[in-house]
C-alpha cells in the first residue's frame, strides 16, 4: 500500500519508542496497528478521504487522523508513549503546586497539548526541581439553574504533562489544590473518545454523565475546520475544494461531585 512517507516514519518512530512491533492491516483509507496481545490495545490511523470511524470494540483503541500526525507527530508520539506507560516517571509527592500565569500556561500547552492552547480562568502547575511538569487549567465558577443559588460548577478545561514525562498522582494533587482554594460543588470535564473510551479519571471519583455527539471537520492539508452546520460546510467546500470530510468519536462528559 502506498502511504505518505510521514505516516510511515511516524509508525517506525512509534515502534522504536515503544520498543514493540505492531501487526499491521491496511485498507483503502485506514492503517490498523495492533499491539501485543498482552497489552490489548490498537491504533487506527485514518488516511485522507476516509469513510469515518470504525466501531469501538472491547480493546483500548486510539483513533488518529492523518492530518493530526502531519501537524503534530512529536506531540502524538509523546502522548501515546505516556498513555502506554513509557517515559520518565515523576511522583506527585515530589512536586510543588503553584499558580501559573497566562503566558507560561499558553507556552506550555502549545508545546505539549494537542488541542488549542487556552488560558482559562485559573491555572495550576506542578514543579519538580524548579521545572514545570504538569498544568491544569480551570474555568471560572458557573451557576447551575437546577441547583441552589450558591452552587458553583467549574470545568477542568486543559490538563497535560511535559512531553516525555509521566507525573504519577499529578492530576490528583492539582485537583486537591484547586478544591482547597475555591471549594467548588463540582468539577466537570470532557474526555476525547478518540483517545479514551473508558477514562482513568473515574479512579479519581469522576462519574460519567453523557456522551457528546461526534464533531465534523473539513480537512485541508494539516489544518482542520469545524463544521457547525450545512451552510458552514458549503462555504468550506467553496473555499477549499481540495479538502475532505472527517469525523471524530465525540467526547465523554465526566463530573466530580464534591
């Protein structure tokens, strides 16, 4: 099968970094990478003009699009390695929690997070020997119409570690610091189902509430544009006729009641 060289290089780098070989299956628009049976995970790479997501089975499956790999190969490699237990380990008890400013937050997220970097309202970082290892970004408090007037709900908007590291217990420590400062009644967040069908946030007390619908995009090279409605799609097709349609698996909404 003739696949983009950048995708072939990515697969080779992934096998090297994970020190494992994948069983590979090729279709017209996807590459299936099956990890060792003992690890029970798979990676599906969706090539340009793919026909949509494959059904999720009982394995841990990562769904990644060609344009994402072309744009951020090193970020994706780092995230996969971290999720699969690779990388240098730092323990939360070895770190110090501190508030961080917008500039530091944006720079850290742009370097280490796959999604758009946003500063949020409140920002907490974990420092190990003076170096920033993890960041958690929270929204401001929101009123909930079905709750008492003083009820406040906050959103965990962004969270990530420094590339190449895993901070064990890091998110728990960041949450505890935020809860101590603001006494929220709940903290909610969204988890991308392309990366996690069963979130490990549940081990921290988060409860699954609902699934959000898959999002639709028009992809042009390394860039993707969100399709809000049919009018948006028509305009994107006119502006970028060489683009193609793509869809993700949506998200899972999780809530930590306090």
